[in-house]
C-alpha cells in the first residue's frame, strides 16, 4: 500500500448517519486475515490490546492505552471467517458500527471495512484512523508491525474532509 491518498474509501450519508467504506486487497488467505481481525495477540500488533468473543452478543473489548480510549461493546454480526461486526464505542455512547468482511479473491483476500457514525460526528477522523490502522494491519500480517502512522492519519483526514465537503 502506498502512503498517498489514491486508495481512500467511499463516503456516503443515509438515515442521519455518515458511512465510510474502505477496501484493501491482501496477499494472504482468508483464514490469515480472519486471525488478524480476531486473535488477541494479533489485534495488539495493529489495533489495540483486547479480545473479541467470536459469537453473536460476545464481548468486544479493546484498550487503546496511549489515547485512553476503551471500546466495550458486543459482536452484532459474525459469520467466521467472512464477517464480524461490533460497535466502536462504549456503554452510553452512540453506536459506531464497524463491519469487517473478508472475501477470498485470486491470490489473496478482499478486505472491506464499513464504519458508520452519527451525522454530527467526524467521519473524516474515523476514516483516517481506520486508514492508519489498515496500514498497520498490512504491515503486521507481513510480520513487520509498525507504530501508528500519524502522518498517514493527518493527510488522509484532510483528504476525507474534502470528500465530505463534496458529499454535502
């Protein structure tokens, strides 16, 4: 993946919510990608320490110690090894569903992330954060974990702000 904005996701607006859809092709099989999305020891390499119980209603808990953000939600959809969805929020906060879909493709897996936030929240920030974490996932699956790429976050946030302005 290059560090420019040519691979940005698609933004949309519906029912008082903003949605971002980000896609990546990963040159690893669906099972390897699924492990990256669900295994506690692998999640810590690209997202945050935590656990996701692989069942409908199971706990989804992630602790971003650097930022103080704690995710404490539940799995709302699961079809291993193809789909997992949970809210990127904690009790008392609005639902911010993230939906991961891993589809086998020639030579690897097509990974699609769909994120949704209330219309009054910053979808540009959310998508830029996920762009950075996708970069980290791609590095981790290759065995070279990296720190959060703040420059990628900043540049993609500005690009998503422009996309959002064009959507209005």
